[in-house]
C-alpha cells in the first residue's frame, strides 16, 4: 500500500463511511447524555469511543487481509455484502428497536462495554476493508476522529435537548452503509 498517493474520491468515501459508522455512537450518546453528565465525563467517553473506533477496525482489517488471501476475487463482493448487512442491522435498530435503547453506565466496565457496543460495526467494516484495496491508515484515522466527535456531539445534545434525534441518526447511518455496500458489490 502506497501511503504517498492521496485520492480525494477515496477520502470522501471513507469520510462518509466514518460518518455512517459513528451514527450509533451519536444516537446512543444522545440517550446516555440525557442523564445529565458532566463535561469531563463526556470528554472521557468520547475519547474512549474514538479509540475503540480505531482499534476495532484494525482487528477487522487484520482478519480481512488474511481472509482476502484465501478467497481471492470474491473478496470485494463479500466486503460489500458485509457493509450492506451492517446497514440493514442499523436500520433494524433504528426502526424496530429504537425504544429499547438503554442508558449505559459510563464508568469502568460499563464504559468499555459502551465503547465496544458502538464500535462493533467499525470492526466489521474494517473486515470489509481488509478484503479490499483501501487506504487503511486513513480509514481508521477517520473512524476514530469521527467516532469520538459524533459521540461527543450526541452526548452534548442528549445533555441539552433530549432523545428524539437518536433513532433517526441510526437510520441515516444504516442507509448510507447500505448504499456503499451496494456500490462495492456492483
């Protein structure tokens, strides 16, 4: 992989995917933020989520790179299918299970579980990227920055306004991932 070549098209695609992946961090952040968290705790939670949005895709990329050597040409098709499945799952959560989102604890084990839960989809997208030719460093950097920023925004909005944005943001993220998954498959 040549890190010196920069493609604006790939950057914009990765930025949109990072935005879509961070929607669950945003939507859950809105719900969690409604408990009236302190700013220091919001920053700690946001940074933790950002770090997990880097670490989880790296794990997925490693698995995807390994498997791409095994499956060869159908790797991009599999990666697109995985993106579409994640998008469908996010849509399901946004439409069907929107009322079931619980407020999670944001200290100790609760914080780790919260960060893992909103980063699992980033791991599976990382898996897809391990199967494709993509600037992986740029991808995980954007995932981390966007995940942390969107978690922060969600927590702040939840702290100030309430939960009405949460489920709609996850639906938007699901639609974006479905679209990109379809693009990769075709």
